[in-house]
C-alpha cells in the first residue's frame, strides 16, 4: 500500500517549508516513527516521521526546494511493497518468475557523507569509500566532487601566445551555501529589531563569589537529589523574575499604540543548536523551583543540539537571557527579540582586582548588559533593573527572603 508523505502543520502562520536533508533515501527501509526528512520553517527545524514501516519508494521534493503545508513530498510503500501497485497488478501470474539477479552491494554511507552527497548532486555509486568496510566518508564525497568539477571545466580556446598566468594560491577556494530558512528569518528579525525599536544598552558587573560558594557547598547534594546539575542560569532566571516584578516595563511590549504588560514571566534562554542560535522559552518561570529550572534548561539545550525542539517551545517569551560567556565573551551588546522590550546578556567570569573596604582583592567578576527598548523603558528603570540583578546575585539569600 502506497502512503503519502505530506508536509504537516508546523505552527501557526507557517504556510510553507524548505526541504532539508532526506534522512532516508529511495529504496531504503524505514520503521514507523523513524525520521525521514527534515523540514525547515522560518521558526524551527522539524523532522517528518514515517507514518508506517515500509520502503521509501519516491522522493518528489529535493533538498532546498519549497513545499506548502499539506503538499506531498514523497511516497512510502508499506512493508516494502512494490513502488507502483498498478504495475504489480498487471503482471501475468502464469508467467515464470525471473530468477534471482546479482545485485551489487550497496555502499554504506555515513550521515555526514549523505549530506555532502545531496549538496554536491552525487550518487553513492560514484564515490569510492575509504572508510572501514568500504564506508563512504564525507572527505570521499568532497574529493569526488572536486574531481567531477575539474573534469567538467572546459578547456580554454586557443589564443595568441601570452605569458602563463600565475597558478592559483592554495587555500583561496570559495564555497557558496544558501542561507537556511531559519537563518534568513533570524537575520530579518534582527534587522527588524534595529529598525523598529529604540535600542540602548547599559552595563554593570557582578561579584559571582557568593553564588559560586553556594554551588560548591550544595552542588553535589543538589545533583544527587534532583539528578540535575546546579548551574548559574537558574540563579539568573530567578533574579530576572525578581527584577521584572519591580520594573514591569521590561516585561512588556508595544502593540500598535498600546503598551501590553504581562502578568506572567516566560523567560527565553538563548542556546546554541545544530542550526544556529535558538531561544526556547521557560513558561511561567516564576512558578519553577531551582531544580525544575535546571532540569528544564538542560532538556531544552539537549534537544536544541539535536534539532528536536517543538515549535511552540520557541514561540512567545516576555524577556530573554543570552549567555555569551559560555563561548568566552567578555562584553557584548545583545539585541532584543521582538516584540520583547529587554534582553539580559551574561558574560565570562574572570578573576579581577577590585576594591573592597579600602583593599584591593581578587574576585570572580562578570560583566552583564541590558539592551532595552527606550520607547518603553527609561534609563533610570534600566539601570535600576541591572542594579537589582546585581544585588540578588551577590546576596542570593534575597531570593528566599524576597527582600
């Protein structure tokens, strides 16, 4: 039985997707719920699972092509049945069955090599595998692609004798790669934020000694009890909720000629993924404990790297935290995620000399930055917001005492 592979609904207002990599190829057996192909929308990358076990019989849309929601992009034959049932019915049952034919063994293609095959328009049989057991590796595909490109280059027409051109210097090759739909959308939204909001950034610095001491004292017991590592992000989420309650304009947005104040705190946490930076949202962060925050953040970060985040986990959000410190950033000016009015940027912790009670001491310091929409937030509110974050992190008992 032939089963249609259709583009599913991938979110509100999304009407079309871009076909990503086909994870299963024509003629390949798949099991029910195995991912077959990746679909890229302007908001997220999702995987289309196989509705039944069977064999991929036809691929209608290739990588990079656009398909509308509900459009058929391929076919799957259930339980490996013939690709064309009509032709199967036309076969004369009295005719002798053909004898078995020798079939060349199929080369095993590694995942990275499969992507490279699709990008260069090559077939596995064109590539000689050098991996264990003849497996085709990514470098095998790239080598073959270069050979094909050189062979396809036409010889120059004869001309009058001239000085021989200098050979091209190695390492100056160029690669043109189309932007993914997600990357294009990120770019558009960043430009939109710059053009449509009055952005300003203010800075402060925090002594991280108290939080680091708490993590050292209780980190092991916390992990044993909750099976989650006690990180820094949960402290900053708690601190942000505290500060947003005092300065609600940073938890608001401009809608037409109105200001919409949110009486809930959906905190977006920027994490790196296989497709770039994404911002999954911690819903009702004010209701979550440290353990719940850490478990949620770890789960979102893991699924972001695997491109398995759900679309609704990336939508909404009333305020965002971006931690460039994990990549070594010492200072930066983050850009808000429209239509939000603020984003907190965290940076690397460095031991620096600071003055304490007339003495110079070495303390673990972190710069923090708040970018805000000046249409909603005054400078006094922004500075006071960062000052409150500093107070809460430097004296974390405030989170329990609510003072």
